[in-house]
């Protein structure tokens, strides 16, 4: 065994000081070095030698006993009583909202050598216009009736309305129809389901016109329409 060179220093006493520090206050190498007093470079050497380790903490939902029972009941409800297998959930349409920015501060383009650099202007990087969209998807499958493959895409719709402009500007005259954001509420969700989602399901979903029972799951939310109530 080669014993040349300076002996390795024992820094276990310094590293033990980390136990008294909250993990939130030592999430970086510099913060951990300030807690146990060695330089950050020394701390990185201890990491490489295995005397320290890095762990990633992922936030998980805080579940009560009632939540746990509801999750178990949801799983049991999707088990076939005869085959004891989980349901394929081919009769479920998942609906959810998503907020998208209309542009990005930094974008990457692939251009030819003689193409000019693409230029974009924004009045403010902190106030980029954004729009709320509603998406409906289902499980992809082969449709035996039509013989085609159903990709599971029901549709995507922007949650906004078009209203006439109240004032003129250099970009458009007054009374020009411009898109306006709509506050997402129970009423707007109900209108989107009736006017957009349900007609698209009837048009694209396999078996929708054969009397198939289809479940619309809206992001684990409570029902937007009561059973037996006409729109």
C-alpha cells in the first residue's frame, strides 16, 4: 500500500456539525460549508470520497386517512369482479386546464448560414400574454368499427372570448374584434363542456354513437353538472 504524501485529515468532527443544521439550510454546497466551517472545495472532496451524499426530496401530497380510503376505493372500483384485473379505462375522457404563455423570452432556432437572425420584440419580459386552454384526451386504441387507430386526442380549446375593442390604437381601429381572457369558474367550465367537449366526444370517441357510457373526468374536480339536469 502506497503511504506517500501528506496524511488525509480527519474532518469527521466538522461534518458532524451538519446534524444540528436543518436540511433546508444546507441545500447547496456553499450553505453546507458555512454550517460545518470547512471550505466548499473541501466539502466537495468529502462528497467524492463518500463521506457525504446528496439526496433529492420530492414533495408529496399530505393525505389524511379519509384521502387514503378514497384512493383505495377508487382503485377497487376499477377492478373487474370476474377477472380480478384492472379496467382498461377505455371509457374515460380526461379533461384539464393548462396555462400557456404566447411567447418565450428566449427561443432557439435552426437557420441556414445565409438566413438572417430572427428578431422579436416584447414591451416587457415580465408581462408576456398568456392564455388558458382546455384539453380533453382519452386512451389511444384501435377502433374495430372503423378499422382505424384512435390517437386519444379529443380536442384543445382556448378559454377566451372575442369582444369589440373599446378604443383605437396604431395596430387596430375601434370596434375590431379582439380576444379577451375569461375567468375560469364553474359556469365557464360548464359552458365549455356543453359547447366544446361533449360534441367533440360524440364526433371522435369510438363507440360514442352506439350508446356507450362515457365518463368525463375533470381533473379530480367535483361534477360541474348535476345528474338529470338539462343544460
